[in-house]
C-alpha cells in the first residue's frame, strides 16, 4: 500500500510544481527609475517646462561660493541640447551666507521675482549646497534674496519652484 501512496504523492507534487499557474511572459517595462534626493551636488537650470536640476557627480563644493561658480558655468553642451539654459548673468556680483539652514543671498543688482526661474535657480542650487555643506534637512532650508535697492524676497524653499 505504501508504494501506490508514494507514487501518488510524487505525481501530485510533480503536477503542483509544473502547473503552478505561472506562465512565461516577455520582457516587461519596469517603469521610471526611482527618484528622490540625490547624493551629490545638483544645480538648477531653466527650461521650457520649468526648473530642472542636474547632477554634478563627483563634484565637491567646500562653500556656497563653489555652488555659485558651478551655476555660473552653465549647462553642459548636452544639457543645452536638451533645452536647459542659465538665466543668471555671469557678471552678477553676489555674496552668499548661511546660518542654521537659513541662506541669504546678497545680490545688489538682482531683481528677485517670486515666480521667475532665475530666482528658482538661485534658491534651489543654494538650498542643495546648504544640505551638502551643513547637513540641513532639505525641507528646513530657507533662502532669502536681498536684491536691488535692498528689497528682500523670500524666504523661499526649493519646492516652491519645482513643477509638479
């Protein structure tokens, strides 16, 4: 009696293993790549579809002025071909300081407009630099621009300038 029972058990197990209901499929798209906070420096440029951040892998900054220099260098040739542009004038004199997550940009000739992509370029680039340099949480960084005639704009957070 054990032989038929063993044979039956083996047959049932073989059928279960073979006929588990999973059918072969072709290659499927995994969707978009995961997004989130990148590890390195990001600088922000204007485009027809709004502000866009680009990574600068392997680039280290040691102060906020380093972030400004990266921004002024503008988009790479490939990024320009992809529609990115720098709206900031390279002759714009600026001093940038930060204290406990509050970044202040002193730009005596800059007219900060709350909805302008150029303002977003400054806010988002310096917010990212503040995160990297001082470990401030991205949602806690506040950027204020002191522009032409001492007019203050902000404080802003980067998320205010990013398209959703």
